[in-house]
C-alpha cells in the first residue's frame, strides 16, 4: 500500500530525485552528463524499475539550452509537475576589490539567471493545465541570501537576489501561488523556497576553492554538516502536501552553525 506521500506524488513528472515510488518520472539535469548517468544508475539500484529516469546534460544559465531542452523532452516526460531549481555554485572567498569579474558573472548566471530560465519555460507548461494551472516550483535557496559573511559578499548578494526574484513570484498570487501578469485569477502553481545551510556530500566547496580538497574539507571541520538527504527530505515533504497546502518557506541548517554563517580558514 502506498504511503500518503507516495499517493500524492504518484504518476508525476519531477525534476529531482530520489523518492521511492512506482510510476514516477524523474528528469535529472546538470552540466556533467557522466555524473547524471551515475546518479540515475544509483537510483535504479536503490528504487527499482518503477521509476523512469531521464538524465539530460543542461547548462541552465544558457536560455537557448533550456528552451531546446524543454522542446525536445520525450512525450512521457513533457508534462512536468514539479520543478526543483537546485543549480548553484560559488567561486572563491575574495573580498572587494579583488573579486574576479568572471567569477561574478558565472555565479550570477548560474544562481539567478539559471533558475529564472527554468521557471519561465516550465511555468508555460504548468499554466496550461485545467482550472488555472497546476504544479510546484521548489527553489533551493541558501542561508547566505539572508545573512552575509566575510569572503561571501558577492555570493550572498546573488543569493539574496535569487530570493527576491522568488518572492516576486510568490507575490503574484495568494499564499505562494503564482498569478499570471494581467490576469486577476490566481494560478494554482505553488512556489516554495527552502533555505539550506552548510551541507556536505557535494562538490560545492571544492568548486569554491578551485579543486583544493584540503581547503574544502576545512570548511566542515569541527562540525557535522547537513547531508544531502537532510535537504531532500524537506523538498519531498514540500512537494507532497495536499493541493491546497503551500509550504512557502523553510530554513534548515546544522545545529553547530549557530550564527548561520561560515568562517573560512
């Protein structure tokens, strides 16, 4: 027998993993296709054949790639029910005026332009559904967008910009629902944001320090960061609420991160 969560996600097309269900379609996107294929294989081993997985190489910062990706989706994956905007990166810990312009550009393009590109295209699908549209857009934000820290000036500003953009979506309709511009009827597309703190098990810090594993590991020393599963559990909870329930915001961070900031070695 399916659980309540499983019933609410049954048969949906989702841009995230991993939820142990039957008749679930998952689209995995990232720049590195080899990593996506590895993740897809791991999900298959863990979940079984009841889940259909489509790995697609995609750079969300490039709108032409996003547009092409949506148009080329196989028929069984086209009706996206849940979008998870999870693309993000940070480069370096330099302070002004030493911050490289190319680092600023890639951070803004990935953390702000990318989610906007995806949301623009996927909302076109969601808004066409009956009764004013339907779907969930879940955005993975960061504590950095709420509270700054030394060496994170540009990243914090960019994550704050991302949050403001999401709030604009929320304010287009009631209780986190989107409203199409010029239309007085609220759309039934729920907009959710999850703010996440220090998280291990990913390449985030390795990218920040240009591949220096020692510096990346030092960020997590002396504490116990969140796991990817910790963050995923919140996302699945938000996605599996009843149709009339919107978990508009959540904040999750490890208990040792009491200041909600990070000190770099």
